[in-house]
C-alpha cells in the first residue's frame, strides 16, 4: 500500500496581485489531511491558459489527485472550463441537472430572468463526471487521466466547500487511504527557541516516522506531532506514547493538549463552570469580543463589550475618573483597573477583560512607546493587571494584544476555577 498525494491549483489573476487572499487551498489541504491524503504541492496561477496547462501536466506526473478552484464563472475571464474541455479532448454539452439548477436559482431564489450568459453555467465537457453545486450555479467536474484524478470546483469558498462535501467521500471510495494522525499542544509564555532547548533530547530521539513541527503565532507556540500508517490502531498508539512524553516536558507552559484556539479553551472553561464574561476594549476596538464570539455557542457565556476608544466613553460608560485619565493617561494600570471595575458593574458578569494601549504607527511617547499595552482581567473580588510591549505594525499589534488578553484571562481562571 502506498500513500496518496494531492496537489491544489488555485486559478485567478486576483490571487497573484493580492486582491483576493487564497483561503481555498489551506482549507482543502485540511480536509484532505483528515482522510489520509497528503498535499504535495499548492500553487496559484493567473488566468493564463498556457501556464495552467503546464501546471496540469506537471502535477499529473507527480500526484494522484489534482484539485482545481477558480475560473468557472460565466464571464470571458473565466477560462478554466473551456481549457479543461480542450485538455481532456472533450466537447461542451449541456448538463440537464446543472441547467435545472441554474434556472431554479435565478427564477426561484434570485427572482431574476436567466440570461444566455447564465445558461452557459450548465455547459460542461462531455468527458467529465458532474458534481452538483447546491450553493451556486457552476457545477464541479471530475476528470481522469493517466491514473490521476482531476477535480475542478468554483473559486467562491462557500460554493467550493459545499462541493467538497461530495468530493471527500468520492476520494475515500477511490483509494485505500492511510490514517494520518496529529497530536497538538498549545503553549504560552515561552518562545520557540527556548522550547526547542527543553525538548532537544526528545526531538533527537523521535522515531523517524514521527515528525515534530513548531508553529509559533501570537506569542504562543504550537507543538505538533504527526505520523501516518495503514494500521490505525498501531499508528495512534505510537504517536500517543510520544505525545505523553512531550506533554510532561512542557507541562509548565501547556495551555491545552489539543488543536484548539485560545478562545475555544477559554470558552470551555467558562461554559463548564457556568460563568460569564464581558470586555472593555480601547486599542483593540472589539477584536477580543470578536475572537470570543467566533466560537459557536459563545452566547452562553459572553454578555457583551464596550468599545471605549475615547476619554469621554471611558468616563461616561465605564466610570473611569477624569482625574485618573488626566494624571495617568488612558494607557496606564490605573485606567484599565477602573475600566474593568466599571465594566463588571455595568455588565454584571462574573469576569471581565479591559484593554488600553498604543497600537501605532503614531501616538507613542518616550515613557509609553508604540506597542505599550495594559490589560486587566478578573472579577469584582480579584483582578490581575499586566503590561505588555508589542513590537509589530498596527494590525499585528492588535491581533497579538487580543490573544495575550485572552491568555491572561485563561491563566486567571486556571487559578480561580481549577485550583
């Protein structure tokens, strides 16, 4: 038995000029990985017929599955369908089910007349197997050549994801796939190089079939062990034994021994203990609340947020004293303490997070340079306040600050709820 490899080709000039960010290939790679198909290559190509054909030829020689997104629209710059028809020596025909879908969408859903351009969406090469698009008008297509499977899907992420619901079981039927197993630890409070020193001997003695990856982001580091094998029980046992050793080595810095986000970890703690939280945000502008509410079911523990960007809002809504702001400034321990107290009184939640800082590029002062942030977390009975110094551009400073605030809240809850 051999491993099955895939490549992902995303098509569109908009990807190459940065007008649209390619999220498709990352999402597709995750789905393939779950079923045991390893992604060997990911490339983006403009709307250039020759370059696309060159890529198809290359990937056909090197991988078993080639997944293509983009270029299936009805306009002249969407060239993928015609190109694939030519590449696989087919001719265009009207697929009746695709035609019915197009008519239904425009007449029953959009309440618009169906134009000739729209009707072209129902045309497909006669050498393909059609995949229905339940979320849009352009169907997916499956081709086979020289032992490889080519799958073409729309570039619109929502539509592509819908078609992948049919693609995944199709691929599972076509191949005998190995189990790909990942084990992940999220760490905080230690850098990548320091972690590497702690686990150096462990890493040097890992079995060759198990790989260790360092994934730093937002001031935290994920450690991921990966392996694969056709005997799922043996594969999982082998990696689990190594994972236990790794957990013991990094236990002082471990946030969670699963591939979860910080907001998911925090949400679980609040939900399990039936506690609520709210946020008062100045420099992060609601980013912390956005992270918290990105978790399904967060309404069970998140009450709301006050984005107190100005002095006036800090005073009127959060009750920060005018004298505090005049004496210490908005970016200070004293101010975030009062922001937190006012938040808890106003929202009546068990816990709260308050943040104020200077995200840049301007606004810095000698005693408070750009990147200076104060964060307060806690309850009415107990609070913890910490100063952070970020070192990035504005957008990154905001992202990192939001994550650091969530982690400070998590650490507080560990002491309050777990110990």
